[in-house]
């Protein structure tokens, strides 16, 4: 796996227009990333973040980290993953993806020991995420 993504949260409902809009943009971002259109995927993720829906920020940033890795923007990917990981919510899936994508970014920057630690955290939360190193 080059990058990991979190499944869109379309089953979550809040009755909030900003939430619905952010969720739709997030879903679009995932679809675009899966299709390999990373620039447009990043734009959709950034547009979703502008709506400032607090509960979606960790999930969006987790996926954003993977998109940034695919664009070769590894330092920004680490920042996005760290934002996702700073949430106080219990978001095991988002956290596992954030750690995995952070590991990819760290590996790309040659920071192998840190990458291994990030991958270990990802695997601890989701044993289907197999570290590439």
C-alpha cells in the first residue's frame, strides 16, 4: 500500500449543513486519491477543512497525510498526521491511518527509526496495516 485511507463517514449524521458539505468533500477527496488524482484530492480535503467541522478534522487530516505523501510533500504529511493524532476523540481507524501515512513520509525522508515506530503504532491499532520496512 502506498498510502492508506479511511472509509468515508457517510453513515454519520449530525443534521448540520457544514458537516454534510465537509463529509461530501472528504468523500470526494478519497475517491480522487483512489483514482490517483492527488492534486484534486488535496484540494477537496483542504476545502473540507475550511468548513471547520471539528469531528471530521482528524479523519480528513489522516487521509490528507497520505495524499501529501503521494505528492512527495513528506514534511507536510507528517504535520497533517500529527494534527490527526492530536485529537482527544477515540478514533482508532483514523489514528492507525495517520500513523501509517506518517511512517511513509518519515521513510521517504530517510528517518527509518521514526518510520518504524510510526508503523508499529499503526499495526498495533490495525493489524492489517503491514509496514513496508
